[in-house]
């Protein structure tokens, strides 16, 4: 019963006996991409934005890091350091999916899980059957579960008596490490290290401290609190607390409620139409509105429905459950359009078009913001940038929509100068061999409701990126065979 909190425990309440895990995935975006394309395993890989010269490295595989490549570096610089580095365009939806699944794994161990970023979470182990004696074993079991669910993905886990210490030590043994700092061990581990090792202390504070003769965490811990207070105000006291490894902040589980059940829009045409292309255009605009609203409110959904009302006021409504969660208009539109085509008979004049997305789940805000931070650093515009980045990528312009249909897997290399299409990233999502290789990554996540319309779409018109990419792969292979 590792996942249950003992009755007498008060998890989340500050105490001297807390036991917290901080779990951070290793080279997260890059590892997910490598998992999807095993051919990239062991190679220097970077994940970037769009293939432009202004693109920035979001994540670098550990092999790429050997060349000095790191996050936030320009891709041009990365290619200069390692001309054969393989650059892959990021797939936000994929990372969100894996991220949410990881939270589910952590929740098998504790009811109190706080996502801290797209690839990080705090897990309150206080009051569970995880103790200081068996915590390493539990950490290794979590890592095994992650690997079992997502082959090739590794995590580094920091274990401490509070969030600060857990967070500060999770990076100690990257990649694939477990680091434990027990109560009372903080100073022995961190006392000799520079103040920037404190979570939240940046270069600016470090410079201010160095002017006071403080460079190490040990020196900061010994420095008179009153003087720190005079120099930094209330932050001075916090700095002192952090320097001695104290932190009482609770692990706060993310909001899981689902107050909103669905989001949809309808539009009555100015004049009834027999032209399905016109109805499609309306549907596309409505899908865009729905998707934007979902993104704005931070929801993903997996049931898409379409409604048509005809000139005789007769109406038809159909829905389809898809295999994954989405907030993209391209997916909503394609599914709704398919439903529309199948339930409209030529000769029926259309009066109203509606689209709706339900089965909603909420994305923790940290995930939304963090995901796009490579594109926009300015903190107060992060959220806007995230929405705009999605708009730019999947938004309302026809040119972007054309990309939706192709949904290319893109790998490009500076040595060839031209982009080439790589093997699809989803092809081997169930990475491994034999049966596993054929399993969809989504398998077992959410069963399709049997009473819903789940007729498969024709190849190439599928609602699922998995199918689209499989289809794409077949096409690529056919082409390659001909060349
Ligand atoms: P990190 O956990 O900081 O980095 P990482 O997981 O790639 O590598 P490490 O093994 O050192 O933990 O960030 C998680 C993901 O967030 C990362 O894979 C990509 C994304 N990210 C950006 O988009 N921009 C950035 O500047 C950073 C640092 C990360
Ligand atoms: Mg990480
Ligand atoms: Mg991280």
C-alpha cells in the first residue's frame, strides 16, 4: 500500500520528519524524441523550434552535451560545436502527454504530487510506506516504472527532508541518478559549494553576496542574519534559511477538478447552403475558436462532436472519441469534418454548423508556460508567447493548415543543407521489439467508449497523429523504394 497515506500522517504540513522526492527527467524533450526514433539512440540530438537560423536549443541529449551543447544555445552555435548533431523539431503535444503520464506514475506512490515544470515534480512521501530506510528502493522502483512505460526515458531523483533539499540534490547524479540527503546532512553536502547552487539564487544575488565576502553556502549560513536582512530585506532571512537547508513550503497537488465539461461553438449561416466546402470553412473557424478557448483555459479534450442543422430544421449530431487528448484546431477540425462528411447527404441544405470538444482535462499551468519558454524569455509574456507559439504553429492560416495534413516528422542536418524527412517519430512509440513495438503509446490510457462513434478514418485522413505518421512512413518507404 505504498500509494496510501497513513491515517495519522499529515502530508503537506511542515514537519521535521518530511520525506520529499524531486523527480526531474533527463534531457526530457530529447529523450522523448529518441524514444520515438530509436535510430537516434546514442547520437547527439537537439530539440529545437522551427528549422530557422534563429531557432534555439530546447533540449540536448547527453551525447550532444559532450560537445558543449546546452539548452538555450542557438542551433547555429550547436551545429558549429558538433556539425553532425541531429536537430529535431519539438513536439509539444508529445511532451505534455508524457508529462501527464509521468504524474500518473508518481501518483501510484503518493496522493500528493506537485508538477513543477514540464519534466519535474515533487512527490510528498511523508506518511506513505516510503521511509528513509527504503527510499532508495522506492526511487529505483519509480525509475523502473518510467522505463517500463516509456522505454529509454530516465529520471534523476533527489530525496530530502523538504522541497528545497530534494530539488537541490536531484541534479547531483544526472543522468539516471538517485541522490539522498537525510535530515542533518545538508551542510556536509552543500556547505562548500557556491551560493548559486541554492535553488533560486541567481548570478545577481551571488554578486551582491560576494561583495559581502560570501561565496559559499557555508559562509552564507554563518553570515549574521541581521546583516542579510539589512541588505536584502525579507529575502535576507529566506537566504539564510535556504543556506541552512530549511524549507517549510508544502507540496501542493495540482488542481485536478473538471468544472468545465465541454467547450463548443455553433454558427447559423447567413443563408442555407448546399455547398459542403462552405460548411467546412465555417467548421474550421469554429474549430479554431474552440481550440483557442481550450488553450486559453488550459484544457485538453478527447471527444469531438459535430452538429448540423438543415433547412428543414432537422438536425444531426455525432461524436467521436479519439485516442489522445488535444487542444489543437487541426485535430478538432479533421475529426468534425469527417463526421460532417459522413452524416450530410448532398441535397440537404445546411443551416447551422456546430463543433464541440468534451472529455476535458486540465493542464497544469506550469506545463503550458514552461513548454514554450525557449521561444520567449520575457517572463510577463510567457503565457501569451505560449498561446502565440501554438497559433503560429497550428493557427488559422491556410499555410499552417497545410502542415497539418502532412504533419511531417522533421530531421535536418547542417551538413546536407537541406531538410530530409526522417522516420516518423511515432512509428515505434511502443519501442522495443515484437508485440511491444506495435503497441500504441496511448494503449491502455483511456479506453474508447464502446457506444461512441469510432469508425476509423481513411488512411491519411486519420484524426490521430500516430496514424498520420504511420501513413506518412508508408509513403516515405514507398518513395525510398522507388529512388
Ligand atoms: P530541464 O529539466 O532543465 O532540462 P532537460 O530535462 O533537457 O535536461 P536535464 O537532464 O539536465 O534535466 O528542462 C526540461 C525540458 O524543458 C527540456 O527537455 C526542454 C525544455 N526547456 C526549454 O524548452 N528551454 C530551456 O531553456 C530549458 C532549460 C528547458
Ligand atoms: Mg530535466
Ligand atoms: Mg527540469
